[in-house]
């Protein structure tokens, strides 16, 4: 029996080694070089259709170290991450080719060969397809340098390749312990107050502040009181990092006409100072970490007008009587994916659409604008930014419909809404409000796409 096992082990080892020797040396080197996290600046191409400040690709070895898998996502101005593609580069034993497969939302797939065209340059040509039968080709040429590679994309249009964009990808530093897990170097996040995660209680008051970490660049929070056993939210909070800039955003209910106020991080260590010299009050918000369980907060105009308080971190004890953790159907992974807080909720922007000030009778303009209005709705839904949309019946208030946008600030909502031709033309006016609702709201969208019979 021992001989049989050794023989089988020999066959497996010999087969694997024989297979590995067929993989081109250049591909083995490329796989090794690509390991880790790469970041590209999207500022030159930033637009309403491409609202991402940077793109990130994470590459790591797959099983057996004979192929690599990757993930491409974009990061917005407020630090939100949006996934676009998953990749796999591998050696096709049957066809003796190096292949690239990628998969995106809407069951879009791409597949094609990668070739070495120079010692440090590769070319990939892929055929993409989507469920409705649409097929197209894309080409990418990549130049590899030390800790950097440049990729130029091409589209095959009118029987010729037309150049589109070039991105320079820079490798992010990792510590020796993190190289195999592709985690971001801690030096890149030292200016980010991750210690705020959790629930904090203001000393001697029934007032709380709760923070959740959505990713390495974003903390979401809210302030609330507990009155008669009910949570009363007073303020929504956000700390987002974009490159070297970290912004603290406060949206106080029933103040500033629902608009969010931004404060820029000016000092970080154990004390985090956020400032906005143009705001009336406050101009400065300071979080000073006293210990792992105590934080001292100072709010001031930078001079004499100020107040301060200490917050104590609360330990969440999981008991049968704790309704926040006793839910037998609780799905932690789903809650994190949807950005849910402990109550299963999150903040949105609620939009009321009204009859606009433009009273034109130009039917061509009206038809074109509202056709674009519907197309824009579909685009925002596909991008995951528009969760709810629908018209009102006839009413005396000239209310035409509502949107619920999956963004947290009025400014972000206004930018999105200016991509709507009917709003831009003044045929529709808008009113915007912060709204707190179920984080699972977006989960109905998949079902909604299966129940309509006629596209409006």
C-alpha cells in the first residue's frame, strides 16, 4: 500500500512538474511581478460617466502558483469602492497559449490570448460578449517597468484598432509579512482614525456616536440619543480618504438646509484635527485618542467659542435579550456588503422631482430630454447609484416623482442629477433630503429586472 501511495505521489509530482515546464518563462516572470496592489490615477479621464479618482488592481497567485487572479475596482472622491472586473491569467495546456479571462457585471465575459511582443511588453486581444449576443474586441498593450507598468487600451472599430486610454499603474508598498496577502502598507493608513470603529457613549449622557469601517478609506458613522428606548439620530458622519487628503463630513439633521459640511484633516497621530475655516461654527473638530477605550472630542471656532466631552467605548455583549445580535437570520457578510449599520440601516439622499421652471412648448426638446431622463435612470441603476425611482400621480404640488440615491452627501447627489437631461434643461426641478432607510433596499433591483414586460 505504501508503495502504491508513493507511486501515485510520484506520478502527480511528475505530471505537475512536466506541466510547469511548458509555461513560458516570460509569463512566469510576469505573474511574479504582478503580485500585489497597483493603483492608477483616473484624474485625466474623470467625468460624470467615469466618476472615479483612481483605479486599483489586486493580483495574487491562484492554486498551485501556475496562474494568477485579479480584481479591478474604482474609488470615488468620497472613498467608496466599486468593483468592475475579475480576472484570471493562466497557461492553456491544450492549446499551448497564455490566456486572459475576465468577468464583469451583467454576465459580461472576455477571453483572449496574451502574447509577449518584446522582452518587457505584452499584448492581449480579447473577444467580449454579453447575454444579448453583442460581441466586440478589445486590445491591451502593457509595458513592464520596475514597480510600474503602463497599459494602453484599443477598440476594434471599422476594421481597425483605435487607441483609447493609457494608464500608469504604480505598485503599492507592502511589508514583508503582507506580501502574500496583498494588504496595504500600514504607512499608507497612519493618517486614518480606524480606532473610531464601534459605539462610543458621551460621558454622563445618553448620547452616542457609532462608526463602521466600510473599507481602508472610509468610515461611516452617526450620532444618536436613546429616548424612551428609541434611537433618535441627530447627525450622519463620514471620514473618507482620497490619496493624501482625508475629509470629515458632517450632515446635521434640520441644519444647513440638509447640506453636508466638510472638514479637512490637518493633523494626525494620536490626535486627529479636522478644519474648515470658512464654516461659521464649528471651524475645528478634534478627536484625541486617550486610550483604546477613551476619546476626547473638542469642537470649536478656533478661538474662544468651544465645547468638549469625553467618549467611552461601549462593549457589545451578545445576549439573548440584545436585539441587535439575536437575529437568527443575521448575515454578517451581506450586512457588510450593503454597508448596513447595527440596525440594518444606512443613509441615502431622497430626491423629490418637481415641475421645472422651464415652461417651453418645444416638443422636440421635451421629448429628447425626457427620453434622456429615462436612459439616465437606467444608467444610474446599472451603476448602483439609483435605488428607487418612480412617478407621482397628478397632484396640486407639482410633484412629478422621486429618486432614492445611494450616496451620502447632497453634493454627490447634485453631481449625479446634473447628468439628467430633463433636470439640466430645467424641465424638472429637485429637492434633496438626507434619508435613513434599510440597507437592503438595493436587493430588490435584481428581482425588478425580471418582472417587466415592456421597456418604457
